[in-house]
């Protein structure tokens, strides 16, 4: 039962640090992220990224994105679909173009540098979602654009990763090629099926939930849809959070949306979501950091600026004001779990060497820590 002690430590420290962060005027998420760094291998080494942490953090980010979908305005998401696509495309293109030469300058091979650019082209808005929710910006023009762009960005990241793994398989003469055409077809079918989920399956589950002799019947049905869509998304190569997000949107169109939101939010924020925030910080290690310090600093700065400018210029091109474009760009800066997953897959597939892996992970975490601060700063200039 050691995991219960770990959970108690995490809940106490995230509550305390989240409170202190809010008291000094910074997003509570920052305090919770720092808990992972303090308790993990970087400093105290009390908590490690074991199976318990992994499972709870996966559930946490899925619930977080389900809540984001549940509280999103579908009309706004449709309205800002075009800006979302532009933001995602430029938010991927500019980091790829400018991070590649950083890898070359620091001695990475051309192939490693290309993969480095793929890692930092990814975006993970789960951290941004928590901050925007805290700032009441989730259901806004900029918030809807960030959420829409995150979906497109996730698909692009999966495509780029598939191509990279396929290329390394070809170079090595091994049978590791991914059937890209089949992957694309499965993903297209998945997105097409979302309409039927919203139109038929979600209302049916909501109706069944109200008929169950269970006070939380609708919430149980909503969670079945959430985890089911997340699982299928993961199965076909998409991020599980995409499935959870669309499950939330589907439930939001039913008559049980408010009831589900009131039921699931306390569960998520009381247990699972804090573990997810801590898990990000647990990936950071200070061992040998002095040898890679310059690479970490340059990577963090370039990764932050390229996503901020790339996504921000996409929003500006789509007709947003400068302040709105800044907010959108800030919302796309966080690399979070998406970049960590891509880096891990690439590391296992020999796309990146041991010499640079720790530095890359540290830079990913630093951009994730910077994102909430940028969002908070950008939000000061927004009046919705």
C-alpha cells in the first residue's frame, strides 16, 4: 500500500503549493508542476515515475481534457475552425524550421536535428486548459482557437512521428515501417465517427444513465464514453486526450451536461489531475545538467519563441487582434506530455542519442513551466 502514502504526499504538497502560487498571483498549475520537480529525482528524490504515477496521471489528463470539452462551446469551435488550422500549421512549421539548425549547431546529426524539430513542433494544451479555466478564458474566442488548434497539431505530430519512425526503419533495413495510409484512414474514420457519437451515442448513453437506479448514473455513462473514445484514439495512433476532448463535447450537447460536470470535476481536481501535474516535473533530472546547460537554455528559448510567434502569427493572419494573437500563441507554447511521449518513442526507436535525451526532456519541462506564466501575462490584456 505504499502508493497511498505517495498519493497523500502529492495531494498535500500540490494543495499547498497551488495555494501559495495563487496567493502570489501566478497560476496554481505552476506550483503543482514545481511539486514534481521538488519531490522527484531533480531534488528530494522522494517520488518516482512508477506505474501508479503513470496510470493516475493518464487518467488525470484524460479527465482534464474531458472537462475542457464539456465546458467548450461547440458553436465557437466550429466558428474558429479556420483560424485553428492556420494557428496549428504555422505553430508546427516555424518551430520545425528554426529548431533544426539549433540541433546542427550543437553537434546533432541531420537526422537527430530533424527529429528534435518534430519533438518541439508538438503542443500539449492540457496545462494551458487548466490555466485558461482558472482565468475563465476556456470558453472564449482565443480559448476555442487554442483547443481547435491543439487537435490539428496533435494529428500533425502523429503524422510527423510516423514518418520519422518509418524512415529510421528504412535506413536500418528493418520491418518497422508504419503503414501510413492505413493510419490516416483509421484516423479519418475516427473523426467521421465523432458526428455519430454526438448525434446518437451520447444522447442514448445520457438517457440510459438517467434510468439507472444509481444517483451518478449519467456520470458513469459519460465516463464510459470518455474512456472508450480515449482508448480508441490511442489505439489508432492519436493522443488519448483527443478522444476525451470530443467525448466531453458530445456529452455537452446532452441534457445531463451540467450534472456530469458537477460530478466529475471534484473527482478530477481532487485526485487524478494533481498527479498528472506532478508527473510532468518528475521527468526532470539535474544529473549532468552542467554539461548540457547551454543546449537546454537555447532549446528552451527557441522552442518558446518559435511556438509563440508561429501560433501567434497564425492567429494574427486569421484576423485576431495583437493581444488575442499573443494569448493564442502563449496557449500553444506548452509541450507537456505530448512532447515527452514523442521524445520517449524516438529515444526507444534510436532517433535520438543518450547524449542529448536528458537535455531535451529538461527543455520540454521548462517550456511547460513557462507556458502558464505567458498565458497569465497575455490574459491581462484581454477583455472578453
